[in-house]
C-alpha cells in the first residue's frame, strides 16, 4: 500500500473496513480516518483517529519515527472521529504541543481531560515553520463545525482539508487515481449530501479561498487523497454548494395499503414521459443516506405518505427529519398521499415540511380518500409530467 504523499509526508491513519453506521449515515463501503505525519527539522502529525483505533495509528507513526520526536499534533476538527484518540496521543508524545484554533481548544476541553496538554493556539493566517516546510492555518468555520480548520503546506502545495472533499470509503488505495473516478466522485457526493449539505454557503466561501492557493494535492480526513482529479472534485463541489439541479425527478413515498404507492407510481409514469431521469423510492426499502444523495441534485421532488392517526408514517417522518436537518435547496415539488377521514396528516403534514425546507410549491397537495380513482391517478400523472417538464430545462 502506497502511503507516501510527498518525500517525508506519510499517511498514518486507520482504515475502518467494517463501520456501517456513522451517526445515521449508512457507510456501505466503510470509511477511513486519515492522519498524516510530516518529518522535517520539526515533526508534526495532522489529526488523530477515532479513539478505538489510536494504537494502530501510533504504530503507524512509530514505524516512521520515535513518538518522543513529535513536536506538534495539529487538530483541524474536534469531532471525535478525528479527535477521539488525542488523549492517548498527547500522553504518548511528551514533547508535543496541540496545535488548534481557540474554538477548537474550547471544544476539546469540553470533550476530554486536557489539563496536562501543552497548547499552541493559532489564528487564521498563522504559520509554524517545520524547517524546509511551513504549516499555514486557515479557519473554515462551519465546514462543518465552528472550529473547523484547514492546514496548508505551501512548499508542497498540499492542503489538509479535514472533512471537506472527503468520502466515507474504505479501500486498500490511498489516492484518487488508483480507483475508478466515478466510484470516488459518487462517494464524495454521498458524503457531501449526508454530512455537509446544510453548510453550502460557508463551503462556497472556503472554496473561494482555496481557489487562491496553489494546490497539487488535497488530503482530506476521510477516503482517498486527491492528486490527479482535483479539478473534478472542485467542479463537483461548485455544483453541490448550490444543490445545482440536473434533469432529475425524485418521487419518495411511504405506503400503508398501497393507495399512496399507486399515486407515486402514477407521478413517476408522468415524469417518465419527459426527457429526464426519474427515480422512485419507497422510504421503507431505501435508506435515507441514498435518498438525500439523490435529492441533492434533483430538480423536482414529490413526497407522499398516507395519513396515520392524524400524522404521517413514522418511516417518512424519519426521512423528513433527516432531510430538514440537511436542508437541500434549489428544488420545486409537492406533497401527496391518501387519507381516510382526516385531512390533518399525510400530505398536509408533508406539505408543511416541504415549505419549512423552502422547497418551492409547484402543486397543491394531491389527496386520495382511501383509494385513488382513475381520475385522481391521471391528476398524479399530470403532476409528474409537470415535474418532468420543469426538470428538462436543466439539461446541459
Ligand atoms: Fe469526520 Fe466532522 O468529522
């Protein structure tokens, strides 16, 4: 396995082949917690790993240098998948100063017993010389925590980007040109949609700063390192930060006695008459990780649920809760679903949720009492056609 990024700069992280749940994100292909060792006149490590894997990480460092030689441990992000190992690291590296910004120090002090740590608090634009190389620190607030920070090594044109440009993807390879690009970009898209979609604006601002730097390599905290396809991942992120639509229609539904399912199928049929990609997901059989990945770049979105006890189906409530947190933008859509005797739940509640998400209403909620009639199914088809026609305009 190639772990050398540049002469004297090596990957020392942990490949988590078996993780399948990352606070709700279904990580079908595992993940990695990337960390990096820079050996110069001074020695620095960039980030740590999740607490259970810290001994493996320390072993990776020990294979390259003595732990007593570590001068700096940089913490770019306080979330425990990168900081969990820090208490052990700071104990094992007696000379090391913990380098982070003030907000990160505050977060770390609230997570761990840091009484014995030596701190080196940096501000945006500060630098630390390692000898031939410099560490330059760039605050990236809300990408995706308040303390998030990039570390840049100008002499190597190397950016340590913590979660940004990452992928939850375990593999034996460390670089973007060692695996099919479409696989890596799809993982980067899923990561963006599920972890950072809410923070499009700060990410766009960060991208503007990154565009001013000379970058030959981006080393994120998860997944492969970008060295051959930086342009491609930048272009993808430029689209993601505004949830740029493609000609795609997504229909999501939950169902009880198949009435809402028949409505969903009719909406899909209408959309399929147009020159667009049309996708149908039953939220009981498709994980929300996949759903929000598809919603990220859809142009139109129809969401349906029957009424259950004046509310909606719990599985749909769960998906809406997840989606509302991530707040996809730049979409039109409508609600639909069946009901028995109360119009208070089902499509009404979904319509309210879509309004809260600022999904532009293109149609009043479509409701079927008990079972959709042929006329109502035709209304669904027509609404699907309208979704498709709207989505068609986003063809390149
Ligand atoms: Fe990979 Fe936000 O932690």
